[in-house]
């Protein structure tokens, strides 16, 4: 069965559930705070709890692959199960694996996450364009075919990102702006929303010098533990606010393991985001 394009599915989920994306980031420190061991059983309990608490209510869950890969094949098996359970419960899953390579290797990465029969099949994948935007074309092609999406690292939330992303090219545009322009071209004419998103940190302050109107989603990490708040979003995203998917990981997860406390924490962020969007 062919899926409806990711952008359309995401728009609907955002309209129905609000735009919040909760991260599944099983940091060793969080496992310990939750009273779990830093082992595969602890990982599984953590991830299952987040899926149980969130998957039937938030638009997007974003597992951070690194924290699962840390445990080798058994950790990846937990990741597979979590993705499947989250999707079955109604959340869209954005796999945060930040893959990027060339040619057939990039194609293999894309197949690992975006092919409908892949064990880790996800609704979208984060990718790094820093081997050149064109190196992502196998992933773009497969995403179009399978109804999935990509989130391309454009302007990341970390302070070190500027060294690469603010570098100015011969045409006077910086690298981040160039990635946004590629995405706008990818999404041209798509309704109600294109499937090719950008990662743009909520921590970055006024971004009015960038054209964020890519007709695609803007995944905005940095709310919560990295210091950004929902109230910052209008200043950062301006008229692109309606397409922003704010991500909170530790800001929610630190309230576990109690399922109700996790839900309450996510609801507080969701409420603040809704108020901000309504006022903007
Ligand atoms: O620019 C980026 C891109 C990705 N991330 C990821 O998002 C979460 C943020 O977690 P918090 O606990 O809410 O800080 C994490 O998985 C990062 O790898 C990002 O922070 N910035």
C-alpha cells in the first residue's frame, strides 16, 4: 500500500494533535534518574514507557538512534519495536539518525529507514547535506516513492553549527540559506505541505534574514534543555511559524518514569505552543 505523502500526513497530524514532537532520547543519565539500569532491559523499559505515554497523543515522536545504537544489535531491535509500536499507536515517527553519504551508500541508508519493507521503516529521516545537497538525491527519490519525508540539517541548534552553516558562498548566500533554497525547490507546488523539511534550531534567535518559507516542515529542536522556550518561536520563525514542529526531548523525559507525569509535561509544552501560535 502506498502511503499518502509525508507532508500531507504531517499537516493533518499537526492540525489534529498540535505540532509538538517529543524525542525518545534514552540518555544514560535519564535511565539512571528513572531507576533503570544502563543496559538493554533499561533501554527497552524507557522507550516503551515513552511510546505508551505519548504515541496516542503527540503528532510526532523522534527517536534518537544514537542512544539505541550504543547497545549494538539488541539496542537496534528495541528501536525497531519502538518505531513499530509508535506508528501503530498513531504517531508519526521521525528517525533522528542524521545520515549522509554519497551515491549507492546514501541509497542504502535511505533504504534502511524509508523503504516500506525495512525493519526500521519510519515516516521521515533526518539527513546531513554536508557532502553536498545533491548527495541526498537517492533519499529524496525514495522518500517520494514511499510517501516518507526528510529533515535536512540546515541551521542546527548547536552553537558550533554556524562554522559550516553560516559560511558564505561565492554567490553571497550562506550554506544554511542554500539548503533552505534547495528544500523550497523540492517542495514547490506541493499541497498542503511538502515532505522535505529543514532542521532549524529554536535556539537561534532572530532568523528574519533567512527565507524559511520552504513550503515544508521546520523541525525545531532546542526547546527545553537547550534553553529555548515556546515563547521564543515567533521571533525565530516569523511567518513560517505554522509549519514549525518544535521538538522537546529531555524537557519532557526528565519527568518520567511516571506515565501521567510524562503526559502532563508534554501537555504543558503543547499548551504553551498552542497559546503562542494563537497569539502570533
Ligand atoms: O540541530 C539539532 C538537530 C538535532 N537535535 C537533536 O534533537 C534532540 C534534542 O534533545 P533535547 O534533550 O531536547 O535537547 C536530540 O536528539 C538532538 O540530537 C538537536 O538538538 N539539534
